[in-house]
């Protein structure tokens, strides 16, 4: 199985994370597991990469963090959750458009 190089995908980590957060607020470990599952384990995001992305996106106003218990009864360890902002949705949409152009350009050079 071929794994995707982190260098190749680096510019789209935010897009993957935002895609998950648009569906529902979540926390780091769960987001990491979802990326691994969605990509059929072809891409495993490193913890440092994930938390760097959270810091950068929060600074840019794309996401907000909040502390919550994992279940509705208030049981379990408190976690830092993240939710997407309107600026994050706009950024996600821009990155999706950029991806379409990027894919179009790269496909001109990749021979199957």
C-alpha cells in the first residue's frame, strides 16, 4: 500500500480538518482517527501536525476551541473541542476551489 507523503498533502491538512469540523465539533484524537479511516489508512496525520493546524486555524479565525465533557451527562475527561466558524467555512470553500485547479494542473503531468 502506498502512503501519501506529508510533503505532498501539507497544504490540504486544514481542508481535511475543516471538512470534518463542518459536520460537527470534534477533538484532536477523534479527528485524527476520522482522517485515518476516511483515507483507508493512506494518510495518518501526525499529532504535531494536527495541533499546529489547530493553533494556526484558531489564530486565523477559522475555528474556535472550547472545553467540554465527552458525554451529555458530564462524565469522562474534559477535552478541548473545535468548531468551525463562518470564516473557516469560507476558507474551506476557497481551498476546495483551489484543489480543483491544482488537480487539473497536476493531472496534465501525471501519466497513468
